């Protein structure tokens, strides 16, 4: 199985592959052997126009047209090559429609399918992680909650609703420049924060303060095509175990080789809370992305680990 990542699009987490997904149900043990720890190309995304479904009675804003529906196809790498940049080989990167997305609001260059995708309404959010680190980000209407579930946010608020993807990215850049919020929190930072003591109430309060600051900043933005909103993101039920886990340690075995048996207690984004030999651990299943694994009844052989005294 070539792992594409951890997917939340069905409302529950699964390990995503081209041949099918593996349900990451709590209580099960995810057993696998890493057959090839090298990063493999995950192919490219192809967006195309699809027939939009019309809902009778759905209101449409005067003078606006419903954005054309799009379908997204993930095409496996034709050469089964190793990844050269990120999770793609050079040829697949050049064919990926999404490569234009993060610069479209400045360049205006994008293929037809991506233009249609970006024509749908988008959300601007402020997300916070277990150590209080915050970021500003965007999500399409269709991926409003999925995006934050995949990010592993502990608390988040939506601060603006934009008419399309171009406007929301202009807002995102403005917030980064004017309000000082980054657009990226690295996975290593997220993982490390989950092994330290944290309180949901404290993070949520800090997130609310950051979101209020961003809304105030946006109220003075000289840009049309959006409205300020106050909505909160609800944590998925699969996250609950992290709220009561006491000082989990980082899973001590690298996921680029060997056998692993991971008893799943909770999932937060790509991070799994495990219980092994009476101790709690956190593993980043995102590290499997691009690697080839064999599923089966495998077990983890833990090295001697000293629990923190503090």
C-alpha cells in the first residue's frame, strides 16, 4: 500500500491509499510493516468541470452565477517514481492543477478546472494548536470542517467568509502581513506540543483572543467580496482521548522502516494517541505519506524509554 496520508473527508479518519482506505477506528490496532521507507511520488491532481446539481428553491444572490461544480481526480504517478520535491516527481508536479493555487490571487494564472474550484466561496480561519501556536488559513466551502480536522487544530474560529478563493487568499496574506499571524505551523511543532501539558480551555481562550484581533483588523480592510463572521470549529469526537491523556511521550520508533503495531486511543489530524506497555505515546501517521507499507498483524518493539519526572 502506497500511503497518501490521513484523510478526514468522510467525517472519520482513515489511512488513504490508491487501492482503498484503511479505517482508523479507535480501539483497533493499526499493524503494518514498512516495505520501502523512501518517499514515493503520489502523482498529480486533475480538476475538471462537472455537472452541477441544482437544488430547487436554493436562493442565489442577485447578479451572481452559481460557480460550476468541479471534480478532483488523483492520478497515480505514471512512472512510479520517487518523490523529488515534497511528494511529487518533477513530471507530476508539472501536471498538477493545484500547483497554481497559492499564487493565483497574484498571477491570475490557472487552468479551467482550478478556476472553477476557486470560484466557490471560501472561509478564512484562525487555528491554534496544543502549545498555543496560531496560524491563519483558508478552506473551501466543501472542505470547511475537513481542512481543520486534517490540520490537527485544537481550537479554531472562522473569521471571514469570502465570495471566492482569490479574495480569501488576499485576506490571508493581509492578515499575515498586518496582524502577524503565520500561514504555517510545522508538524514537528504540533507533535512536540502534544507531549507537553496543555489545557483545552486555555488554548481556546487564546484562540478566541487571536480571532477577535483578526476580525478587528479585517474590519478596516479596503477589500470587497467578504463578510466578517464569528463561528467556532467543533473538535471531532475521535480527539477526546487527547484531552485526558497525561503527558504522552513521542512514539520512539521511526516510521520509515520496521514493524509497527499501533493501538489507537485517539486521533487529532494525523497524530495518533497510542497505549503501549501501559504508557501513552503520540505518533505522527503523516510520516507514512509517500511510503510503501504492508498491512498485517505486526507489533512494535519498544526500546527502553524513561518517563519524564516532571
